[in-house]
C-alpha cells in the first residue's frame, strides 16, 4: 500500500508534467504566430520595394 507521501509525490509529479506540457504547447503556438507575422511583414516590405523600383 502506498504511503500518503508517495501519493502526494505522484500527484505533484503529474502536475509538473502537465504544466510543462501546457507551457510547451503555448510556446509552439506563439512561435508559429510570430513566424506568420514576420512573414507577412516581409511580404509587405517586398511588395512596397517592387512598387518603388525605378528601372
């Protein structure tokens, strides 16, 4: 039979793993969103530069 301390330790470990997973998934979404924003900004700059060419 498990002791109370080992049950608490197991619950704490599960909580830590779930928290780490949540932060990792949130980070992935943030990074993907930031990449899309940077890409859109780069495309806008490129289009503006194409319009301003004098040749």
